[in-house]
C-alpha cells in the first residue's frame, strides 16, 4: 500500500510535466512544418523558437486566414535568422489542407571581419577581451553580451557621469562578413561631492548613510548608485527611494537620496484548527525600528488546548559587523499532553552571522527554568510529583537556504543543523547533547499543467548523554501531528511502557518520548488557478528509545489537502489518514487548518 501510494504521488507530480500549460488559442492555430535546407540543427532551434512565439503572441489572435498567419510568421522567421547571422536567408511559405509549410534556405552565416572599440584612450588598454571576437558568427546575443561587458568594464574602472555604450554593425554582403564597432559616448569624469538624504522621519540618518556605502570624494559610479538604493530597500524600513544627481561643478556632483518610510508596526491575528490540538488562536505585534536603527521587537502569543506560549524577541542588526545580528528572547510556555504537563520560562541570546547569500551560522546561550509533571513511565508514588529543572544550553547552528519563498517555496532547498549541549544546574552531573538535522527540498515544473511542485522533508534527531527517563519529558523526541506525521495525534508516536494489570492483561502507557527521531515526508503540490491549489502527501516517522537513526519502523500517514493562495501565504486544509492505525490509540483521520505549507 505504501509503495503504491509513493508511486502514485511521484507519478502525479511528474507525468503532467510531459505537456505544456493549455492555451486555447494556441490549440486553434493551424499546424506547421518547417524545413531548413542542409541544417537540421538550425531547423530544430527555429521550430522551438516559432512554437514559443505562437504560445506568447497576442498579435496572432487578430488573424483568421492561415495565409495571414503564414505571412506574419514568415517575418518572424526572417528576424530570427538575421539575429543568428543569416543575412541572405530566404523563407517561403505555402498553405495546403489547413497546414502551413515553411521552406528556409539559410545561405551563409555571416562572421565578424573586424572589431573595434571607441573609448577614452586611457581606458582602452585595460580592457582585456570581449565575449565576442573576430571570426565569430555575427549573433545578436553575442553582440549584446559585448555591450554589457564594455558597460561593466566602464562602471568598474571609470568615473563617467553617464555611461552610454552603443554598437554599429556594417554588413559586407559580398564577403558574408561584417565590421563591428562599439562606441562609448563622451562624458565628463566626476567624483562624489555632498551626499544628502531627504524624507527620513524616524530612521537615524547615520544608519541610512552606513547602508549607502558612498562617501564624498568617491569615484562616481552609476552602478554603485543603484546598489545603494537596493541596500536601502533591503532594510525593509524604506518603501521607495529615488536618487537625484546634480550637474557637475568643478569635477564634483552632489547626490540626493529621497526616501519614503514604510509603516514600521504590524499587528497580526490568526486562527487554526487541528483535530488533535483543537482550535488555536495567535496574535503578534512587531516594531521594526524600535531604536531608529532597524532594531526589531516582536511579541507573539499562541494558545490552544495543548500548548500555550508568550514570546518576546529583540533583534539588533549589524551587531559588531555588517553581516551579523544579535537576537535576545524571553518565552513563557506551557504544554499539557497525556504524558506530561510542563511550564517553562526561557531566556536566550544568539548571534547569527551570514557567511554568504545562502549560508548562516549561529551560536548562543539559553537558560530554561521548567517544572515538569510526568504522568507516563512512573510508579504510583512518583506520579504527580513535579520535577524542577534549570537547564543551561549553548546552541550552535548552521543553515543553508536556497529557497525562493519562506512560506510557500517552489524551488531550492534548506539544510538546517542544530547542536545543543545541555547542563542541568540543579544537578551538575546531569548533562546531555541534543542534535537535530532537517533537510527540505522543492522542485517545480513551471511549464507543466498545474505547475506541480514535489516537496521532500527529512528530519533526524539524536540525544546522547542520558537515558530516556533521566531527560526532562519536554526535551525528549516525539512524533505525530500537523508538523510531523499527519494522520496521528500530536506526540502520539514514540516509545511506550508496557503495563501489566492485575488480570494479567498488557496495556500501553502514554508515549514517554525517546532519544532518537526519524521523519520523512513527500508532498505533491498543484496550482489549479491563481488562488486555488491542492496537495497529496505521504508522511512517515517515529521516535525511538535509542538515539541511533532508524528508518525501519516508521508509522505512515497519507492524505490530501486544499490550498487557498493569498499574497502572503497559502491557507491550508489537510485531511490525513493513519496507515498503521492502532486500536484504542489512533483516530481514523485527522484534520489540519492553518496558515502556510506543512513544510
């Protein structure tokens, strides 16, 4: 059953990719045949280009006669041929039995006979080469790449007020060749004079100046100007920014940045439902400019019948260095499940540093005061007795994130590793190490019908240094629930103690948690319209008494869901069924309603 469901899930995602997105008008166009004399490679590329033009052309909608369509597409083919260096090509079209036949005689492919660059003499010697050279085919793409290369070189090596690079190609038909000249328009060289910022009301001006990275006396550079505007927008404090450059005076230009601030405060309210945790509500308040330098303060509260939390977090960007931030947090939490009741106060501080665009490392310290009343795995005398803990932890983290969206990823992957050593200050001899590795990956066939996305999640955890019952119950691993193995109740999967009653019958206790965790999820996501989508999924997982990774004894759940896609995140409704249902333990199905994808 499980193997069959996996096959169906992968098939649902991959099979639609064999076709393209339906286009009713495209299906009404007459078919065509394309024959290129003596060049099968060119024939294949022209066919692909013409099919793409048909799929995206609105002009063709005004034509009904196949002969008009043929004449229009012949002009497109002639333009395509010239862009690939075939300046003597001929295209003939004919219409028979509702089909268009194009016959192409490409002729010789023109090549570059001479190449010159006209720019200030002091700059010309430093330009080492272009992506196009004498003897190459005269391709439009190659010529434009040359324009970009010259522009990039000028921006990096000159202080021109305006950078304007153009080209001229002179065709020599009798030689099937062309002369190519790039020209850099004359412009004065200037440096930066005064830098002004207008429009900032609640943001410290020196903070915005630090983001600009442009100082008086710097070489003037248009690309650096664009980069400075982008850095201002990335602070998420600015809604819009424009720049004004003055006329040069004595070799200097003044730059004025005009900014429009965003609203720095946000209030959110949310509601969700799961059949194992009941109805939950959440509320949060956020201020993204508390001390006028991009500091963010957040307060968030979540309440349902199983979990309650109130958390506050302060984030200081650019802590000691540009790509580093400090996060301080305080959390009050409560958890009320069958196997234990827990209340905790947690204080933490963490420094995160971006090593690159996608890689982040973090290190911090955390102090947790908790009271845990464990109900499972204890004797009658022990049950109901509270255990107090003072846990000091030093979490270390690594994250590699290449996804495109945080709440509804369509492509990319996330690899997150956390290593967290604990020391119980109430009992100095008690220490343990908690490790969690999670990998998620997303792949979307954008050209396929319903734009299917295959999402995969793998999670593993291990705790070493203490036995199960020596660990605080709320720090052990459990599986089951909407963010784990759908189809099973919250934390209903994991080790249980076998109890023998007075009549000799065996019964299972509530889950006691474990030192090992393994979870695997596969999900196929489909977009039926701009606002509606659907999913099918298979989840597997379990918690184990021993910390060794184990994928041999997983509990599996399957299901399907509906997504209502908003501009912020999808609203999800999932219905899941346990494949390994246990009598007297598992319900026949579970329902999940919340914001955002399951993973």
